[in-house]
């Protein structure tokens, strides 16, 4: 009985942890966020006075599957949820002002789309 209760509490704790860990993210369907993944704060690029020691590469920003451009349309039938995610991300990026697109690379904008909802909303007002 005690073991069953401990098991239930353990499963409950893991569930709560995973919900709080992902609640502010817009992750693609099926994406599992590694518990040790550090999230890069890209908001420093909007404020020249903000100093940061953030050193990152495009590899650090990568989270999407590598899908050739000519195969994306096939996802509409084979993986409609992922296709919709890509479609929404492209709509977000295309809706941004040229000023924002000069500040952030496409990889950075995809990263913001997934991992920083506050900055994502702020960028839509610039």
C-alpha cells in the first residue's frame, strides 16, 4: 500500500514538473524539452544598453526537424499538427516588421516563437 502511494505521488510530481516546465513555451508537436536545456534570452538584442554574456550559435537555437522545403507540403497529410505549427510560425515571422527582421535572424525568430512568448508578443508591436 505504501509503495503504491509513493508511486502515485512520484508520477504526480513528474506530471506537475513537466507541466510547469513547458507552460510558457510554444513547442512543436512531439517535441520533448530536455530538462537540462537552458533557454537563451534573446531580448537583449532590442536594448543596446543591456549587457549580456550570452554566447550562442545557430546550432544552439535549432529545435525544428530538418525537413527539405520541397517536402513540407507533404506534411499537410502525413503530419497535419506539425504542418500547422510550421504554418503558424511562418505567419508570425512574415507578420513582423522589417525593423525586427533586421535585428533577428530567421533562426532566432523561430526560437522566440517557441521559447519566449513575452518577447514574441513584444515583437509584434514593433
